[in-house]
C-alpha cells in the first residue's frame, strides 16, 4: 500500500454517463481505476472520442461522475457541494487549456494573479510579488505588463502555466497545452512543464495527441473507448 | 491593479471598459431615460406648485357660510293632503349666526393660521352716466390680507383700507376713467349708498375679476348691505392646505354651519393634478422598464460573449456567487453611472427650459421646482433597476457549466 500522503489523485470505479434516463443514454467512461502519485508526470493519450476530455473534467472537479469515487490528495469528492468543490479546485488543481486560456481584459501579470484574487477577494502586494515571481520563472518578465492579447501563442501558454502554478496545486491538468503551437514553441512550453515538475512536488496530467511529447513523459496512460487500454512507465523519458 | 476594489469590482470594471461600445450605448440609454424623468418630474411639480399657488392666491381654503334656507310645507292635518309643489326659497343675504363665537372657536383649532370675517354682496358703481355692476367684498385688511395675496396684486396705492376707502380692479378703473384718489359712488339693491375714494388699484391678471370686483371696509359693507353687525362668511386658511377637507368637516360638525373647503369646491382642479401625477408615474414606469430591458439585453449578450472567460474563472477557483455578483454589479454600475450622467443632462435641459419658457417680459412662464433630492432618488432608483435587470443574466452566468463553457 502506497503512502496516502504521496497520492495526489485516486480514481475508484469512475463511471460517467450522459442523457441518463433518456433513450440516448450513453456511458462514456466505464469504471476507471487510476492512481497518480506525488510528482508524477503523466501523459494521457487516446483517439478522439475515447473520453479523455470527460475524464479531465471529472478530475478537474468541473463535472461529477455518475458512479465511483474520486480522491484529490486523499479527500473524497463525491459528497461535496459546489462551494466546497470550488475551494478544493482553487487550492489543489491548476488548469492549462488549449485555447483562450487568458482573460483579454487583463495583463499577463494580472491573469496570473486572478486565482489568488478569487480566493482572497482583494488584491495586495504579496499577490503581485508572487505573480511576478512566477512570470519570471516562466521567462516572461519583459512582457508581464502587456495585455494578454498582445502576447504570442507560446507566451500565452507560459502565462497560463504560471497561473496554474500560482496556488501551488498538487496537480496540474493540461489539455493539449501545445496543440495550438508550432514545434519550436511547443518544445519550449513542454520543457517548461518538465522543469517545473522537477523543481516541485506538483504532479502533471497532460492530455496530448502528439506521440513525440507523450514519449517525453514518465508514464503514459492510453484511454480507448472509455477504458484504460494501457498504463505503463516510460523509461525513455528519463535522462 | 488597484488595491481598493474587491475582486468582483475589478472584473466588472474591466469587462465594462473593454466592451466600450456596448457600455457607452447602454449608459447613454440609461442617462437619457433618467434625464427625461428628472426633467418631466421637475416640470410637472413646478407646474403643480404654480397652479396650486395661483388657485390659493385668490380664495380662502375654507369658507364658513350660513346654512341654506329651505321651504318647509305644512301638512293639512286630518285630510291626508300634502302640498305637491314646493317652490324652493330664494336665498337672501343673511349673516352667519353668532359669527364672533365661530371666529374665536375656529381660530383656536389646531393648524388654523388665519380667520377673517367677510361681507359679500352685489352693488353698482355709478360715476357720471356710467354704471357698472360689481361684486363687493367687505374686509378687515389686517386679517384678510393674510388670507389672500391681495397685497402682491396692487399696482397703485395700497390695500390697507378703512372707512370710505375702496379698492378697484385695473379694468374697472380704466372703464370709469378713474385712478387712486378719485371718488366713486357705490349703491346697493337694499338702498344703501356711499361715496368712496379709491385707495388702491389691483390687477389679478384676469379681466373678469379686474372689472367686477371691488373691496371695501367691513363696516362700510355691513351698512351698505343692511347687515349691521353681521358677516356673510368666515374664511379660514390652514398651515397645511391639503388638510382643508378634514378640517372643514370638523368645523361643520362643531358649528352646524355650511362649510366648504377649497378641495371640494375645486374638484376639477384636483382631478387635473391627479391626472398629471399619474401621467408622470406612467412615464417613469415605462422609462424605467425600457432602461431595465436595455441593461438586461446587453448583459445577456455579454454573458454569451464572456462564457469562455466565465468558464476559465470558474476553473481557476471563482465561485458561482462571485460570478453572480460580477454580473449584478455590472447592471448596478450601468444604472448608477448612467443615472449620474442623466442627472447632469436633465439639469442642462432644465436650465435650457428656464431660458426658453419665458413670458414676453422675460419673467418665467412658470417657475420650475428644483429639488436636489430628485437626483438622489433617480440615482438610487436607477441602481436598483440596473441590479434587478441584471438578475436574469447573472443567474445565467452563475449556472453556466464551466466544462461546457471552456469548450465553447
């Protein structure tokens, strides 16, 4: 039995169905069991329609499973109300999406501050410093004051990563974080994710279509038709 | 980022600033609505104050009269026959019974500001070959001038009359070719006759009154009209004119005399005032409704436009309540800022109106009442309307499924 504190995410018999009770009822996920330990860097791959996005939404507490239990850092989530889910999400999970990650009304730095603002209600100097620190860590000190729309795609994804890390989450969920970028930018963004992972205890779950990037992860989970088809450690990624 | 405002405010202000055109248009709409409300309200309340003042300038608020005389047919006893035709009695001039007691009694009542005895009757002014029928009013200037704004209508001489003084209207004076200091002969049907000297000329701005009313001293009127020691009415003003009807009924119950309030005798005037007030309310309601629908529709569109942003905010730890407040706040701010702009525009309208709506002599057609509280009410009202209008879009935004919103 693994150390409970070392477990970031645990899924037990997770099922997800849509249109429940209607003739069109369809089950997308058929009882998934999965454990991700602290500091793991995991790729989630699989063909379109295999249920990757659904799974990511469930893990991100944006959606609720039809059956099964989902633990985030050891805490069961099925009985939580919306307010508690929001709090847990804010504290434990960071998101990086493929498109439209940032609010165009705000600068890069302010976008990074937003999760702290939502949690604490009012901006302060400590927030600004923390955001500036992360902006520097993702190599964007020079453009921190620019409106987020004025940044390149790669820069925007870096800001999104900084925002995902600002609350020091246990788990970062990235949905095709490089899917929108050219190869060079994609490599840079991916390198950044790896570097952050190595420097912290944060676990990463990265959905990707790109086999090249998947090969650079420590563990590759393949989802096919709502079932885990394969789940294996990837020695190739190790330096 | 400003550290003064909380999270929802920062977001609301940024969202509104970023959607510049939308914000500008809807705020102009609200501003226009508020300016119309401010303008119309000031106009109508000015109009009403003015009408009200004009009406009460020329009449007492309560008039106490002797009861009407009625004919009482006598039964023919025993034969079962009644008079089938009863001729109503012609009303002769008669005095208010015990008027000094009534006067003293009414003067002591709460809310009564002035009580004045009046002798009114009909007469002829004779000068040379001309004679004019006039209504003559006998007054005690010390009380009557507090009752009616006669002083302010005097254009020559003074209203303080005693003994054989008379006040005549401007038109009558012109018809008879007389002015202050000249003498006139006044005769009444009961045979009274007196030579009076003109002490003052008044102008009521109404040629009927200017050519047919004259004022003389109470005692002179009593003797001319054969009413020695009597008065035909006791007239009363109150501190609060709108309580006149209640006070009139109290006096009637206490004295048994006929008591008329200005509210009862000017029923038409009151229904006109009410109609104005009602049309003002209707205008306010529909302007408010239009503004609310405008704000709501802009926010509904905004929720759709911002659905991705809402999804991202929810994913990064923003609660449903915070999203709800974010949109309610946008509605409230639109209402508040729009109403402040509208107050300024309304104020400009009013000033322009003051310059345009003037008489030929440059005085105002009627003065506009300018209550600063109206601006406060408009601002509070518009903020409430904005918040209410935002309720539906805000709930929509708060209920948005973040997973769906992010995928778009």
